[in-house]
């Protein structure tokens, strides 16, 4: 039996919807991400898992501050010190912007941190359990008597590694992406061919899979990522596919389970309704091969809440109506945004300060978003500068509900007057 956790997209350094603590100088949102990370660490230790598999993107940027590096490494060390094998996959946010520079996770390899392994190239890591302790397989020793576990890794691969720039520039964009997808498939197939099918295996990858749903990161990735066809992973010899990169938790396929664990904390309102967490998984040997059992573990993430209120021109007190709508919701310690549909004529009566005071218990007030409804007459007469006098008058008569026949008569008289 092998027990492991699958988590991804920690993104320490994300500072949306918070403020700087004057005493510590730290951004208030850092505590949200650290709280979720702590819950993963505590769960791993309490449930005595064998492996913690991280599917990439430790930080928001490729140049994290020393403070964020400290907070990430403290938690990784805590897991490793408990005797849990930690595999860290390099994601796109971990990659340096120059080939000679280190990635954000290289420090663990440089310091040779016990029980921590960083995968920066596609490879197969093989672990062996001897005397109730997992160790990474070394070619110099004989491990035939132990229990084996394999991890096939696919870290983020730069496009320049798949297709040299000079080759990329000679081709149409669609052809270039088609070639890169083909080369990505070849890498995965090569990993597949080198798996020992006698032993359980997990595929750990940081990539965009065809058929997956984007979360709040949609604008950043769409049209820029190499999309990997899901059937390439489906036919592999692994029992479970652990993915990172997309922030939305989702099960792409059930046999074998191909799963994005999602990010560990909400980033913005695009993730308002998304569950955030990680996967607890277990692989057992059976007569037919290997059985896989997994479950999603939800994390105590910050609540994001959008409150919608539609106002009418005949509303006597629009501010009171908005506040009443606010009080129908549990806003305590939440990141809150107000969306209003409001007539243009009502705008001067909206008391935004009173609305803000009604949200005194929130963690962060993200402001009021207004959809302004113009009056019917103004809508009919807009862009008036581009119209002739006759066209302007016609629109005016239409706004007064004058019949078509009468309008035509009026137009004739008007034309005579103009002449």
C-alpha cells in the first residue's frame, strides 16, 4: 500500500484583496495562503502518508521575496522531518527567465535536503520501502526485496526546448503548436515505456490538458499553452495522474483518475464558487493489478462574496435597499464586492459611505461595481450629433408615441419650413 497527498499551485506572494500589516510589514493575504498550506502539512503528518506530491507553482513569481521562500521552506521541511518523502515539481511560475538561472525550488537540491526531491526534467523516480522507510532507488544497491513505488514526472517545459526559435519562426503558429504537442506526447510516451508495470506508479505533471476547465487564470493561459491531449495520459501505465497548473479542482477522467487538485486558496472573484483543497490518495495491490482510492479534502479558505442588488427608479431609498440586501448575507471575514444595477437618475441618491459602514465586519471591501441603466428618452436620443434635424425630430416624435402616419405628415411640413 502507498499513501500520498497531491497538491499544487500554492502561489505564495499573491496579494489580491488585502493590506499591509503596519506592525509586521507583511501583506495580510499571506496568512490565508499559509493557513491553507499548514492544513495540508498537518493532515499529511497526522495521517502518516508516505509521499507529498507537489505539482508545481510554489510562488506567484519566479523571483519570490526571502520572506515567501522562508514560509514555503518551513512547511516543506516540517513534512520532510516527519519522514514523508516530498517530491517538488517545477511549474511555470517556478521557472527562471534565463536558462542559466536557478528555479525557485533548486535550493532544496543544492542543500541536499533529506526526503525532498526536486524534478526539473521529465524523469522516473523510483522509491523502495525497506524496514518501513522509503528511500529513493540508487543504482549501486540491490533493492529487489523492498516495496517499490514509481513517480513519472512532467515539469513545465519551455517552448524553446520543444521547438528551437529558428524553427518556430519559419512556421505558422498553428503548425508550431501542433509540432510542440507532438513532441510533448513523445516525452510522455517515453516515460510510459520506461515504467515497470509490476509496481504502482503515479504521473505527476504541470501542464494544460485538453478538456480541462480554466479558473481565474483563463486569460493568462488561453492561446499561450501547449495543450496535451488527455488520451495520451489515459493510456499510460500509471494508476493516478496528479496535475497542477489550472486553479480549478476537477476530475478530467476517472479511469485512471486524472485530476487537477487546484490551487490551495482563492485568488480573486473568478474563483468565488470554487472549492479549494488537495487530494488524499491510496494505491493498493489487488489480484487484477492495483486499486486506487482517493478523496478531495477541502481547505479553510477565505470566502469571496458578490452581493447583487437591482434598483428601480421608483425606489424611495436606494441606499437602504442595498444595505438590506447586504444583511441577508454572512459577510463576516469575507472579501466582498457589491454589484448594482442602477438607473442613471438614481446615482446622486446612492450613499456609498453608508454602504461601506454596513460592511464593517468584512475582511476586505472590494468596492461597488455599477451597471448604469440610462433613461429611455436618453437611450433613444443618444448619438444625436450625427443626426439631421429631420432625424432628430423623428426620434423626438417617436419618444412621444406619435403615430407613423402623423410623423410622415410632420416631416413634410418640417421640410417645407426648412426650405
